């Protein structure tokens, strides 16, 4: 997979003082950009997200699907990014009643709670079942993770982003970065919905911790395998087991930990 090229909207060169022992030097360094964008649905402000200001249509679609505001991109009549207003405006084909959803308009980096009430989140996860029979060899996962680590030029330049990727057993087909791990996941799922890429037979790769709300995003897309370079929480592990998803953590080098449904990971 080719590395994503950096764009001016993602990073900016700034002057820093680098200290190495007793030596100090002034030099240029790349810092990841952050912006706060408000998602507006049919004139109603739904949430404000601190994010990397790229792939904003995908972020909005993925977030709204994760929150069950829409089921897919087919529910979107029109979407537009208002850069001067720092807003993504979405018009849906049907009326949305927000008063009964329990959502709150809050500013988050996409690294914590999405705003869904815990009870509704758990109810959704426990009712959703992953039925895919997809299997992937451990060797293929090792290769995917190595390619994944090479894919983000933005991370190597700034060290300031999380990444997510949609994969087939033989390669990465879609890759996104963001300052928030939830945002990165929403961007790949939003792009999949916009482009009509099915997710029921794919692998999701992540850099960050797998909490229950991150797992929810994957379960709602019926992803059979989730692989992270980091750790899962105990709740995420239990919910993966209940839903039928294979959860893999600490995928680094030649090793990995399988926390649920190991039958999908072949020798």
C-alpha cells in the first residue's frame, strides 16, 4: 500500500527548540493540525468534534451512522463542508427527531465517549450479532500490521495521530488518520458507506485502545475481525465475545493476543 501524502490541511511547519543533552538547536518541525467542527443535521447542531480537518464528509457520515442517526449514506440528501464556519451540514432524506435520542452537543476529540448513553450502547451491542465466517491467518495479520505501520506519513512526521484501516486478508484497501481514535474509525466507515464498500467481510485495523464504544462502531458495521496494536478493555472483550466478533490486541512484530473467537485466526 502506498503511503498517504501529507496535505497542508493536516500538518503545519513550526519553529521549535530541540534539546539533546546540553545542546539546543532551533529547527522546523511538523505539527498536526486540529480544528473543532460542528456537525449540523437538518439545521440542528448534533455535536462538535475536535478533529484533523480532512475527510470531513466521511467523518460526519461515519459519526452519524455510529450514533444511529442514519443507517447509511443512502439516508443523506446533501452534505457540505463550511470551512469558514467550521461546520459540516447534513440534510437527510427523512425527518430526524433528536429529542428522544439522548444525544448531547459536546466537544470531544474522538478519543472518549461519543455521547451515547451507556445503557443504549450495551443494549445495541448485545442485540447485534456478527455472523461472518471470514478467517485470516496469523501470518497475514502480521503482514497487514507491518504495512499499516508504514502507511501513515502524518504519524511519522508529527507523532500526533491515530490511524484506522479497512483490510482484506491480502492487503489494506482504505486508510485514514485523525487526532482522535474514534474519528479515525468513523472516517473509514464513513468512506466505506459513501463509496459502497461492504464491511461484513473485512478486517478493521487500529492503533489505539479498544474501548466498548470503539467496539460498538465495528459491531454495528458487522466487522468480523478487529485488530489493534494496543489493548482492549475488559468490557470490550466481553462484548466482542457476546457479539461474535474476533478481537485481537497487542498486534506488534510477530505477536498478538486473541481475546475472543480465535477460530477466525488460522495458523
